[in-house]
């Protein structure tokens, strides 16, 4: 499965000949080949480049498999913009200028191209721009992009170190790469490789001034984006899909079962939290999967050794106002009657050499027992597994947990024809989608969550992502934070953090680290406690427990705001936690501050990621900032040294924004749907309508004042120099005279 670098018959793609132009599309013939280069104005600021045989670019009747794969990748396959094409003389021969408003793609006859915004060059191809070769597995296309010396590269999935991917290499289908397909640069361009097959990214590793994208498929299919990072993420997720709503209860704090812990012990830990007045909303069981197919029947049964009475367990947690999330996996245990029966039926992934079902080594999900993987490319298998899952959820389970990014070897083929790299990419996508269909597909709106750590193209369609297993030290805290920010930069709206790791040593977990980690988790999409005794709040002294309650109060007050950010992600594609490079692309200084982040549009958060009270904070240029702890105002471009006790987290409100806070609650069931908000904090003169769950608050500006509707009955805390006047259902914010 390792990538093969030696290509045979490598040929540059050059000598283009103009064929035709339509309102959305331009076609070129490639000399001495049967290949065409097609360019679409796919959306404003988005060009699609496809290169391949004419019959593949414009098939008379696409195969069912091709249609299925296209749907997995794109929710908007048809172009929605228009272009204008003109022929120009570039001094060496013909060239063509393809324009969408102020965005232009210039194509030369030798195949080289450049992307412009107005007079500004955003991105140019290398020379040659495209190359086509072959491996034993088929065609490989190389697209080359020139890189300026100072350009930083972001995206492409999970990163635990530097977010700048410059100088790295990634292989899309290898689980260890943790790769996603979107790459962007703060200077105003992005690239998305639209394929389920292998993609190799050489990000200046071989040639420092060149990014080479090697796409192993019959057709090269690449999207070019022009715009700032927020615009790129907006267009990318509009193209590839966005997540639905998670609902209210998943926004509350979670409690994770520890490895080896019985459900009775977990229930006792949950009761202990509730009795000690530590807020939480949901409980997640750990692996192995406590239910699966019977040995001789395609019906789910529970492991009575782990869960003697599932309905009673659901009821007991229900008494605590806690939902239950349960792990599952898409497999059938080997050495069972059902395995043999489904092997004969062709319902399991098969080996090419003997036609028998492939037996995978045991994993934590299977309890260490060998198993066969369900062939989810088979619509009958997919339907059976999804329907059985739905029965479990109808019985009261709140959400499934499933990691299905198996390292499937080469030489295994699915019923749909997928094999090798393509099968490794497709499989976790199908598993996640089948579970989402089961838990949310029958609901209107489709609210629901599927917890998984898997990364694959279009993963951002499914809420939501679980975080990595980390060490119980400052490095583990930073690891969790960095993965959340990096997957957010790749289009994933939510990563859920874990406060510690029940499977790792707690020797370095001090009360200071525990509280600092908790404070950062509170100002994130969400997080979970670990039910191991050493990682629960009660393991610490009374002062630390009081600090935990302080931060949990903040968490539940923030729920309407955080869920409002997620609702905004459905419209814009922006994540909950946003890197400095994403939000402030023009402030190069800010990019280096990679452990501070924006929580939605209003709040800049600077966690303390090492021991001590002193926290350095950089306030980016282009805005003024209000300290939530002191109420002081600072100009952007300022570096501060903040003295932060354990009850303080450096958080700054962006001027012009508002922060809407809800009530303190032991769980979200206590929220009053008719009164979700209690208080509004203003950061300077309000200019933007706030992010808030079920947003009905609107800000209008006129004659130097702001008029806000939707704040009836709420306490309003204006920043210094402003006064509040209520006029019925409307609030007027103006400067003091």
C-alpha cells in the first residue's frame, strides 16, 4: 500500500488547442492525445479543471458506480457560475483568459496557467503544469503549483505540530496520514482534489518552490479557489457538503466510560457527578462494541456480560437526565455461522486471490476477536446494517460511536468494484453515512450525532468528530487543541475534546493542568470527562472542585453561543474553533500564535498551555478587543502579558460583536426553550447580529446608534462609554454624551 514514485511513460500535457466555449465551460484538445482539458466556472471564485479522455469527461450514460462516487464527493456537481473567454497573444503564441468577474484564469498554449484577482497574481502552475504517467495500478496525473518563498500552506487534515504543511508529504488513503483533501494559503488561493482514489501531496518537500499533487485516477479533477480562507471554506463546503444540526443535548458535557470499567461502575460515577453538582448531559460507553449480530442470525444482540439489561441501563441514565452513546462496528465475527453464510452470499469484503471473505485481525472494537467487514458498497448490506442500528436508537440509545477507518490491505475488492486506496477512502464514509441515516435520516430536521475519529473526503457532512487519545500532561493538552484547530482549518466544524485519557498514566496530571485543560475545553465545541476515578473532579481537593464548578457554569452559559456557531457552520462552513491564519490572513504576525484561536466570530481565546500564571496573548490587527475579565479595551496589533489565575482564562471580545449567554444549569434539559438567554455582553458599538442558537436577534445601525430587536427581558452589559435605552421591543445602543 506504500505509494509508488516511479512513473512509466511520463509525459507533460502541453500544446492545447481551443475546441469550444459555453456559458460555464471551456474545452481544449491536448495535441497528439485523445485527452481534453475542461475548465468550468463552477461557482464565483471557483474554477474546476478536469483532464482526461473525452469519453470520460462527457459520458453518454454514467455508470451507477460513477454516479454513486460523485455523490459521495459533491453535493453540487453542476456549475452555478458563468464565464467569459477571450483569446490573447502572450508573446509566445496563443493564450486564453477565462474570467468570472474580477477572477481570471489565464491558460497558455503550453498548458501553463495562472490565477488572478484583479491585477494580483494568486497562484501559478509550475512548468510543466500537468504531467500524465502510469503505475501498475493505472494512470497518475501530476499537477504542479509554484510556491512563493514566504507562502504558508494550511489544511489537508489533522496536524499535531506546525499547522503550516510546507515541506511535508501526505498520502490521502493511509490512515496514519490523517489527511483531508483541501489545501489553502492565506494569500488567497485554495486547491481541492476531487477524487476517492489516492492523492499524494508533495508540499515543497522534493522541490522547495513547488507543490506537486499526484492524483491516481483516470481523470484529473481539481478545483481552484480564489478568496480569503473564509471564502474558500464557504465555497468548499457548499460544494462538498455541510453538517446538520447536533440538537441540544449533545452540547452538554459528556462522561466517557474508562477501559475495563463495568456499566455499574460507570453508572455510579455518573450518579456521583450529579450528587456533587457537576453538570453533564451524556455518557459514552467505551469499546468493544457491546452489541452486534448474533452468531447465527442477522439480528443484533447485546453482550449480557457487559450490559445485562440494555433498556434498564438506558432508563437508569435517563433518571439522571443523561443520554447514552454506544460503540458499534460494521463487522461479523469470524468462526460463526453468520460469517460463513454471508461469505457465501458475498456480503463481506473478499480476497481477490481466493474469492473468500477476508478475515481481519481482532481490534478493540471487536473485543480482540477476528472478524469480516460488511461490504457496505452492497446496497442490501448497507440497508441491513443501517436498519438494525436504527432499531437500537429507537430503543433509547442517543448516538452511535464508530471508528471504521480500517487499514484495508490491497488485494481486497468490494461488490461495488472498489479496491485498494479507493476502498480505504470509501469504507469509513459509507459506515458514517449508514449510521447517520439510522440515527437522524428519518427526522425533520435531521438532527443527530455520530461520534467517530475517521477522516475522509466530505467528513464535514457528519456531526461530529471525536478527538485523539492523548497523554495526561501539557503536551497531551496541546495535542488535543492542535488537532481541533487543524481539522477545523480543513473544513470539519467540530472536534470534541477529552479531558485526559483514562488509558494513560496520570502521574503528570496536576490540579493546575486539569483546571487549565478544562477551561480551554469549556471554550471549545465540546468535551468529555473521563470516568476513571483519577480523572474525575472528585479526585482533586475542594479548591480545585470549586474551580471545576466555576468553569462548568461557564460551559452551560456558553451553550446558546456555541450552538449558534454550529448553526452558522451549516450556512458558512466555518468551524467552531478557528486558527489565526484562517480569520486574520493578512496579519502574518498572528499566524505564529497557533495555540490561541477564535471561538466563533466574537471571542478570541488564549489558553494557558504551560504551567504558571503568565499568558502571552497577541491581539490581531484590524479590530479592537475587549478583555472579558477586566472590561478594558485594546487596539489590534498588541501583545499582552496577562496574569491569569486558575479561575481566569484570557478571552477577548472582538469589537462590534456581542456575546449572548444562557443560564447556569445541571444539564440542558433544564433549559427553557422559551427563554434560552439571560444576558448580553456588548464589545463596543454592536455592528453584527450575534451568533446564538435559534438566532432571532438583529442589529441595525442608523445615525451612529445601533438598534437591536430580540433582547426583550435580557440583561444587557454595555462596554464603557455606551448607554442602553429600551423602546418597547427595541433596544437602542448609543454613545454617552
